[in-house]
C-alpha cells in the first residue's frame, strides 16, 4: 500500500460505535490506502518518571505513528471533551519532550455520539491538542455523527450516510497525500 494511516479510537468499549466506524472505513477507501487501528488499552497511565525508559506499549504506539503517513482520530465525546483513554495515548506518544511522534503528521477527526451534537465539543478540544502537537488537521468538511443515523445494526455504514462519509474520507486522503508529497 502507498499510504498508511494510523487510527486512534477513543473508546475501549467492545461494541463501540466509534470502533465500528473506524472498522468500516477501509471498505470506502481507494486501493493502496491502509488503515491500522492502534491498540491503546494496554498503555499504563502516563507517568513522566518513565520518560527515560518508556513502557513497551508506548514505544510500540510511537513506532506505529512515526511510520504512518497520517493519523486519524475516531472518538466519542466524554463530558464535552476528549475521553481520558485517548488523551493518555496522545500524551504517551508525544513524549519525551522534543521526541513526539506526532509532529507534522496530517490529522483527521471523526466522531460518533448518541448525543445530538455528535462529538462537536470533543472535536474542538482535540483540535487544540493537535495544534500544539504541530499536526496539520483537516478543517473541512467536519463530521459530527449520530450513531442511530450512521451505523446499521451489523456495524456497517447506513446507506444514507455513505456518500457523506465517503466524501470526508476522500478529502482526508487527499489532504494526507498533499502533505506526504
Ligand atoms: C458519554 N456520552 C456523551 N455523549 C455526548 O454526546 N456528549 C458527552 O459529553 C457525553 N459524555 C459522556 C461521558 C461518559 C463518561 C460516557 C461513558 C458517555 C455518551 C456517548 O456518546 C456514548 O456512550 C457513546 O456510545 C460512546 O461512544 P462509543 O463507546 O460507542 O464509541
């Protein structure tokens, strides 16, 4: 494949809507684009004391992000912000200071919620974090998704949402190619 996208999902839930959305993306992507959902559930809580000898799971995550052409965040909103599990993963891969895996990697943000505003607040908070991490982030189109409209019971993307999400994915892949090129 010629493009490799690291995917970070902000929910550890077995039946996570966000995980289902992340898993449905490869079928919509053009040939040559590979998505790899990164494991974050085995990361310990970030502790700066460990910066000299980071835990194995953190080194694995950093390596995957370093070798990726772009980073796609697919996350729910928890209490109007970014879930702690996702922030923990971001903190791990951003350290030690000066050795962040994220710098310069083109980012995309998707989010599914059961609430009416479809992760808008979490996405805005995430944009603040990604700006600090020096990640160019796709601004438009935005994707605030409602679980009951977007996902079928079997986890596939509902026909009424497919074109919308396809359009977003095409825009994001174009954005990654521009930065990779
Ligand atoms: C939520 N949920 C939620 N939804 C929302 O739209 N805005 C919010 O601020 C919150 N806050 C929140 C906090 C916590 C701790 C939980 C567990 C949940 C509901 C959320 O949208 C719902 O649980 C989704 O199903 C979570 O996404 P996954 O796990 O299905 O991917």
